[in-house]
C-alpha cells in the first residue's frame, strides 16, 4: 500500500468515497490500490441489490474524481476504475461473509488442507471472527479455517 500524508491510501479513499457511493443508492463493496505491470490502479467496487450498471459506475467515477484530486491520497499517477464485484465476487469483509451464509463458494488456500487440497468448493456454513466453516456439497463433511489462510473465497454461482 502506498502511503501519503500519514495515512493508508485504501483507508483514506474508503473514508472519502463511502458517503458519496451511498448517496447514489449504492453499496461500497471494496477499495483496492494495486500495481499491475508498470501501472498503479485504484479500484472502487460498488454494488446494489438489482445489479450494477455502467451508468452506476460512471456516476460514481464522476462523483469521486474531483474530491480524490483534492484529497490527493496517492503519490504519482494511477488509473481510477469503478466496477462491480461481479457474479463470482470475492468475500472480503466480515459483513460479506455474514450476508452470504448458505451460499456456494469456491476457495483457494495458500497451503493445502489435509484430505481436501488447495482448491475446493462448498457451502458457506458459518463465519465467526475470521474463521470460515465450509460444508461440502454432500453435507457430510465440514472444514474450518481462518480467512487469512485463503488466497480467495469467492461466490460460486456456476453449479
């Protein structure tokens, strides 16, 4: 994470854009600041119950552009992208996990879990203070792990 003016970039951007996103009737899903190749990207992920449209992305982009320039939380050039978290959205925050209890998920672990491996699917059965419980599709087996041990946990809408 890049830092400027004594603060964390993602935290500063989140604090700035959250009220703007909500005023447009949307939910702020996530904010990421990352480097891909030689380019830095500031990605603002938005969501709404009926699905995100290109107009939603454009409206958020226009709303946050000038305030971001004024706050100036990032040294150097970056690309601003406003987008939907998508169908296979990554679950990141506590509220994401709690909202999707019972949903099918796909998981990729940093290290394999004995008898399961590094990649597996199942139903999100429980979430408590970073601990994720997944039930296999047979309903006979469960595995619990800390979300920090996973590369990602995403919704799996393609059965």
